[in-house]
């Protein structure tokens, strides 16, 4: 059971990392877009 739990945690990390990177990139893109609109 321990190995199965480790696989589950690794799978959770593999799924979590791309979602966090996606959120950060979207936030940065939206922030740049808003700043561009405010600057213009």
C-alpha cells in the first residue's frame, strides 16, 4: 500500500505543477494586458 500511496502523491504533483504554471502564466499575461490598456 505504501508504494501505491507514493504513486498517488507523485501523480498529484505531476498534475499540480502544470496547473500552477498555467495559472501563473495566465495571471502574468492578463496583468500585462491590463497594464498595456491602462498605459494606452
